[in-house]
C-alpha cells in the first residue's frame, strides 16, 4: 500500500509552472530573435521576450526570498552519496523493474542527481542568462564605457545559456516521467502530493 | 428647444467658417501671406527685353539680394571643402552622368542662377547677371538648355531640329507674380539633374511637386505641405544642406525657435530631435521594455533615413541606376543615330549617350557614413583595373560621427585617358563640329572637352567602370510605412553587407548554433530512446512482479 506525502507547497508549485511557461516562451521567442525561425515577427518576439524576462526576474526574486526564508535552499546542497545508485537505476534498473533507489521525504525531496542538476541551473544557467540578458537589454547604457565587451560576446553568452536551458528542459521533461508511474512526479508537481511506495 | 439651439450654432459656425475662408483666400497675384503684391509695382510693369532687365528692376528695392546670391554656391558653382581640402563645385567636378560641365556650359548652365554663363568669360561680378526669377517665379518661367541660363525671349525650335517649338517667356507677367521658392522652382533644376526627370538623385524627381502622403509625408498637401526651404532653411540666400558635405549625424535635441546655433537646420533631428519615438512611462528605469526607447536607441547607429525611406524612386519616375557611355556613337543599320525605349516608353539607349539601366522603387544600399565625401577630380590618377569611385564616403562603425545611411549606388562606364590615367571631360552638348551629340566622334569630343577643362589628353582613351554614391534623404514615408524590424534583423536582410555591428537575427556564431542544436537533438534522441526501451521492457518488469 502506498502512502501520500505533501512535498511541493503552493508557492513552489506556482513558481515551478509559471517559470516553466516563461522559460518555454522565452526559448521560442529568443530563438526567433536569434534568427533560428520566424513565428511572431521580430518586433513581437522582442516585446514578448522582454516582457517574459521581467516577469521571470520578478518571479526569481520572490523565489530566492522564499528559498532562504523557508530554508528550502538546503534541498540543493549537493551530495554524491547514492548518486551512483541513481545513475545505475536510470541506466539499468528502470528497465529491469528494480526498485527506485530514492525515497522522497519533505526534508529530501530531490534525489542526488536532481540536486546536482537543479544546482547547476540555479548557479550557472540562470545567472548566465539573467546577467547576459540584462546586459543586452541595457546595451546602450554601457557600450561606450572603456573596456566594454563587444555586443557580440555578450550575445554569445546569452545564446550559450539558452542552449543549456533548452537541453536541461528536454532532459527534465523526460525525467519527470520516471516516477513509479509515468505521471507520478507530474501529479506531485500539480497537487503537491507524492505517492510513495 | 435644444435641437434648435444646436442647429443655430451650427449655422453660425458655418457662417464664420465661410467668412474666414473668404478673408484668407489669396488672390492669384499674391504670394501667400506676403505684404507686397508685386503686380502693383510700376517697376515691374515691363516691358522687359531680357532677364537682366528684370533683375535690375528687382535690385531697385532688394538692393542686397544679388550680393547675397553671389556669395553662394548656387552662383559660384565652386566650393572648397574644409573637411577634405578638396576644391569642389559643379564648375569642375566630375560625375558618371553627363560627366562634366566644362565646354558644355551653355547647355548645362540653364541650371545656373544667372544669365549668360556660356564659357570662362562669364562675369561673376555683375549683379544684373543674377537670375532672380529662376527661384522666385510662381510659374510660366523656364530656362532652356543651350541658352546659357536665359529663358527663350522669342519663339524657338526646341530641342534643335526636333520640329517642336517653345514660346517666349512673358517676363513682365512672371515678374508681377514673383513669390517664395517652391517645390516647383527648386525642382526645376534639382529634380532634373543628370539630364532628365529623376535621373541623378533617385530621391528627387517631379513626383515631389504634388506628392501623395505615401511618397513624402512632409511635402504632401495632406501631410506637411512643406516646400524645400521648410527644411533647407535659407538665410541671406544661403541654403542649408549639401550632398557634397552633408551632416551624417546630428545627435541633439530639436532646435528651438530663435536658438542661435551652428547646426544644420535641414537634418531630421533639427525638428525631431535624436530621440523622436515616444517613450512609455518609466522610460529611464525599465524603459527598454518599450518599443519607443528601443527605437530611439537605434539612432546612435542608424540615420533616420535608413528606416523611414523604405525605397527611392517611389513616385512613378524611374531613376538611372547605370549609364554606359562606351556604347555612345553606335548607329542603327542605316547608319543613323537612334533611340531604344523600354516597354513603358523610357529611353534605355540613345546613340548620343549610350546604354542606361533604370530603376523604380529601388531598395537602397546601406553603408557607414560620417558626412565626409572625397571626390575623384579631373587631375586625380585612377586605377582602371578596378571600379573607379567617383566619390568615397568616409565613416567606420567605431566612429561616433558615423551612422548607417541609405545610398543610391550608381554605376557608370566613362572615358579615361589610357596614358595619363585620368577620367576625361567630353564635349557633348553644344551644337558645333566637335560635340559628341552632334558628331558622334569621341576623339573630337574628348579633345575639345579636355582642352576646355585644361586637362592633358594623350589622344588614347578607354572606358572605365565607375561608381558614384548618392545619399538618400528625401521621399520620407509616413511612419506606418517605415521598415519592419525583420527587414534588417534577419539573415540576408537589408544590412547583410554592413560590418561592425552585432545585429540580432543576422549574426551568430555558426559553431555555437550547430553544437547547441546538435546537443539538444542528441538529448532528445537519448530520452526518446530511453523511453522506448522502457516501453519495450514493460512486460519483463511485470514478470518481476511489479
């Protein structure tokens, strides 16, 4: 018999899904601005991208505040303990029907690989996208400063961040289906309740 | 009661409107708003036998006018460019259209603001030689090529031997109706440079006399109804603005009425300022969200004209894009000179002039330009193995005075001296026994032209490919027709060839894009493969009791 535990609180779920929507919107409009495809038209793409950027920045400010005031930031303290077990599970155990090596609790809601991946997003991808994006937005304010980098190098960093985010998104969406049933994690992210075996 | 009162008010308003209209309606003889009706001056009653006599009458009241005109390039056709040190002016400059003025003065100088300049004996100090009417007529005045700046005083055949005739100008009638300059008077020369309507500039042709709003938002009757001098503000007959020494960047706020300034009043920024797009609330803080701020930020890189003149020659008058003089002199099967026209009746070949390429609705070329123009002059050595630039525009991306400008890039093929390696001045337009258009003999034409220009000529000549740039600044479209972002922010966009800026949508690092999308694709394949394996092994898991 399985039991249910409350893992994702209301703000956390709101933060997650709003962020998901904004990031997907920014990937679509961002790569249009980059010239990879045409969808909304350049002007609309720039407008949407910028508006989504400000919305996401606002959301992040609240999320950072939330993480520190609730102590939830500890969820991302990296650990390699049992990381190898998780890795073996994804490569092998998941096909043979081996039991999931990680059991979520309210104090440890992420498995070791998740911790690493989300920490990477929070410490590398987000700051990279955020800083380079703001620099692009306020380009006229700094381009004449002595020693200012070329616009092209800032754009390169922003594009690099975008590709990292895109790759993370693909992997993340798939791994969300690897709970004890394909929809278990996703349900938990919607309702907050995870069924644990 | 109420409806009745409304009706009375309406009637009253209509009566006032009618009265106001009746007061404002100018008589045909009066320039709008002028305090003088020149038709009432007995000095202007005539009769006048020549243009000079009209000028003498004008100068009785406007005592300083001729002196003012004589201090301008409209009179001297001579200009020392302080930025480059070059001696310029139409008198001596070369182009790739009719090539040069020298030896052809009686023809070309129909567009001089004077009477009688047919050779180097013209008296530049005689005030009566100034032509007031050329700029101040309000109609029925035309100077005809071949008459050295005079209008026809008697009925004459024009063009010569054409069987067509023009009547004499009624000088007294023209003098009685003088007024301010207009699109028509300025256009009489500036629309027809290079020998015909729209030939030279591409952004100036007769369609601007009564332009629709779509063609020119400033000059249209239902737009600003500007005359040329609304922007080219004139002081003591000195007209602001020049294509020889233009103002390429004017990063300032609008000029305030009465402000003492050395700025060129003919720039866009002189009226609109350098941040002309309306900025939303909070523009300083998070202003970059707003389109207005974003567009304003473009002004440090782009000339206004680059977005606001989507194409030139938009008024239905084609402009010449190329002129090949090397085929001039080619005769038809009967050995006679001939003319070829395109489907729309525009001349594309003339035995006198060679082959032309015409263009309408032409998308400009774009380049960095800081306002500095250097010309190839008659004494300058050229390299005929490459395209010879008739003029060169200065400016580089890093230069704070440079902007990306739209230009007409005109291609020519014109005679040069094989020994001296200089571009040559041909004698073309005066009916005599050496002019090209009447004898079709290049040797004679070049001998006579170079002699008049004081240019050495070895007798051996070839034809060099040349190129001439014309800044595009007129035919400003209404804002709804300004360029869409993706005209430039795209691969293969309008600014494809313009270096020195990172342009989102155009520029990227190939390897980063390739690596990024490849990795994303591999990740996708990986998870799809992993998912497929999970589906395939589902049965086995069930056997394990799950």
